[in-house]
C-alpha cells in the first residue's frame, strides 16, 4: 500500500483548464459543445468501470483524491493516462453534489441515432415533457433493471445528461439507448408498423386486466399535465394503475417514476410467465 501512495503522488494534478471544463459541463450548452458530461460518485464510477460501461475510449478525464486512487489501484489501471489527482476542497468547487465524492469523470456523450425499426423490438418507453431530473433518472434506472433498452424523450424533456439525472439513474444512462425525437413522428411510425401504443393515464383501463402486446410502446407524461392531448388519436389504449383505497381518500395520482416502475414491472412479469393478459 505504501508503494501505491508514492506512485500516485507523481500523477498529474488537475489543471486549470480541466477544472474549467468540468465546471462548464454543469450546463447543457457546454455539454453539447464538448460532447461530454460529468459522472460523479465513488459507487457509480466503480460500478461502471467494473461492468465495462466505461473504458479509456469514452472517458476524457478521471479526477480523484489520492486516497480513492490508492483504494482503487487495480480498478483504474487502464485509465492511468487520463487520471489526475485533486483534493477534497477542489472537488467541492467542481462537484454538483452537496457532499462531494472523491472521484469524478468526464465522459463522452453516447451517440444514439433514432431509427424507425428500433420500435419493432421488445418494449420501448416514450416520455413526454418530463421536467424533473429525479423522475427521469429513476425511470432510466428502472428501465435498466427490467432490461428495457430504448427510451425516447420528447425534445422538451429535461436533458438526460443533467447531473441530477445521471445521479438518479445510478449511471444507467450509459447502458440505455436514450433518444430525443419529435413524438408525433414516433407515433406515426408505430402506427405504420402496427405496434400498439399504450398511454399511462389516471383514467385508463386497469393495467392488470388488459392485454399488453410485445413489441409495444409505453407512454408516460409530464408530472403536472400528463400526456399532451394532441397525441390522443395515436394511442391504441389508455391504461392505469387501479386505486386500492377502501373507500377512503387518497392521493390524486402516483409520481410518474413510480407509475412507470409498476407498469413496466407488470409488463415484464407477463413476459416471464409467457402470457399477455
């Protein structure tokens, strides 16, 4: 361990230009300019490296404390040429988190291009005008857990690579193919390919009693307004999670991330058991 400590003393310390880059990536404008975003957190980065989601070809920079580097010597061997040291006081200035982690990374934006034929493959999630980064990140994390590979966001959704979205997804943004596209085009394409579109609403049919086809598209809407009514003619069916309230008052609706988790889980349950109803 002592040898490791001596070794990391000789790594380059973070430069002023690198600090400027990291701080700029808090803003979507500069994420687009540099085609990069920031991933923060000891656990997230460790998991992404171990699972093979991060490798030197898609990482621009890793900045970490000497203590973290010593503890993760084997983990980052392949990244030594892009690794710099930084102290905790500096990380407080660079991090978007209240309690800064001991490691951050600058990572290339994934390049996913939406194509019509991707709809005809398993289950696709479509998100209309989600604004809360925590909700979007949680939905991405849920999709990853349930093996859903494709998510399409309307162009006015919160940016997928917003720091809070990345944190809430626990790094799943690196494993899910996430696209931005005009939703009207997506629904027209689904209609042309005869792929059923299910809209999650509060007034839909009981999700536990309707048929759910594969491939299929599940649509979830804005936290306050729901799904834009201009899309209604493109939905094959509206579905809802039934309320079990025993004749007492309850909340008006579920959080969109909670609703997505329940409906996607029901979809997968049926697939695993080999039936659609």
